[in-house]
C-alpha cells in the first residue's frame, strides 16, 4: 500500500510545482511591468503634486473669499440689528401714542345771537321802567 501512495504523492507534487511555476511567471511579468511603469508612476506623481498645488491655491482663494463674505455678512447683520432697534422704537412709540386717550377738544365758544327786536311779551312800559332804574351813564351812553 505504501507503493500506491508514492506515485500519488509524486503527481500531487508535480501539480504543485507546475502551479508554483505559473505563479512565478505571472509575478515576473508583474515585476517587469512595474519596472517599465516607473516612468508612468513618476509622471503620475508629478501630476499629483501639481494637482495638490492647485488645490492648495484654490483653498487659499476660497479662504480669502469666505473671509470677505463673512465681513459683508457681519456688516449686514449689524445694519439689520440697527434697523430692528429703530423699528422697535417706532412700534413702542406707536403703542404709547395709541394707548393715551386723545385730549378732548375744547368746545369752541359760541356767540349767542342777540335779537334786537322787541319780544311780543315785553311791553314798552316795562322797558322804560327798567331804563329809569339804571344810572344815566349806563343808559344810552349817558344820553337821554
């Protein structure tokens, strides 16, 4: 039975050696491609360095633009706060005026119309008596 195992082991070993040989050939091709591709890697690294430089410049430009926008925004916020304060003052003033009752208008003096005509009820005699009771200076300016 041991005689049977030896040829099987040799076949398995031959297959394994064949697999290792195939893997070595593949590895050799990859190493050769890598050696030949060093120029490509170097070019890719140079291009990557340029891209990084452009990205840094873009970041610096964005930073300066964002700072300017931040200053503009801060200025707008301050103006908005001032406008809000002014509106608050106006609303407070309007409410204070609204709550105070308006002063009552003073009545305009009305002149009573004098009727210089004789009343029907008055009698001329009564007028003469009333006129005699007054001092002369009050009656017709002192005239009789």
